[in-house]
């Protein structure tokens, strides 16, 4: 009887040990599952965040410079003729440029001024600078200036053919091209809303200058 009781006691001890081992194993597995669970949760959240950022970047339209639109603006300026102060072409081009800027800019203004010919004081040129400003409302401490000239040279004094030195320059590449680029940038500024203030200025009478003096050929080429 004693031996049987001892044997039964051993079985009881063995069963208790197995039960404890099972509980420990279950606890360990539960902790492992819980740990893996949070790993999967964090992984899924990370994937969702990355996918969301990608979708936002992909779906947000980026400003695209339209070269065809810019070229049409160039052609329009040249069609008016040489943009020389006091001519119909000059007046029409000024009106055209202002009308193109007004739908995009917060404010479009004109700066009028007179320029006297230093060789003939009786000859006065009427100039008009066209200014288009973006982000003029609020506290915009930083501003950038983009500028070019919109007039064209009244005489082709650098033409290889001396017979053409008194003829006006069409000003397609030197003049109209810069204006066309900035007109397109004005459109992009209206679409993308830059975080800084932007002022686009078309200067007038930049190309009036003196007729080319043969002694200053290199200087004239450097300036232009």
C-alpha cells in the first residue's frame, strides 16, 4: 500500500509539473503572439502612411511650363511690330502684356517715366514699366524679383549688313522671348501659390541706348 501511494504521489507531482510547464508555455506563446501582433499593427500602419504620402504626391498636380503657350505669346508680340516708344506697336504690346498678367497676379501696376536722349534734349521717350505682384496680402517678409525688358531696339546697329543699321530690330529672341517665359511663370505662380512674394517686372526703354560706336563694339556686346 505504501508503494502504491508513493507511486500515485509521483504521478501527481509529474502531472503538476506538466501543468506548470503548459501554463508557462501558454504564457510565453501569448506574450510572443502579443509582441508579434503589435509588430504587425505597426507594420500595417507604416504601410498605410507610406501609401497615403505616395498618393498625395502623385495626385498633387505639379506646375508644368507650357512651351507652346509661351511661344504663342512671343509670336503675338512680334506680330505687333517693333516695340519702340511712341509707336502703335508699343502701345498695343503694353495693353496685351497687362491683360495677360491681370488674371494671374494679385496686383498689376504701371510705372511711367520719361527718358531724354542725351544727344538731343528735345527728344523724349515715354517709358512704361509693367509690374505684376503675387502674395501682396499678409506678412510676406521674403520676396523675389523676376524681370526682363519688353521693348525692342529701334536700330539694328550690330547687324553685319551696314545697310540695315538704321532699321528697327524685331526683338523676337532678344526681348519677346524673356517676356514670354515670365508670362508663363506668372501663370504658374497663380496655380501653385508660392510661399514667398513674387514681383515680375517688364522694363521699358532698356534697349533704347546709343547707336553703336565702332570704338565700343566689345563693350556693347558685353552689355547685351
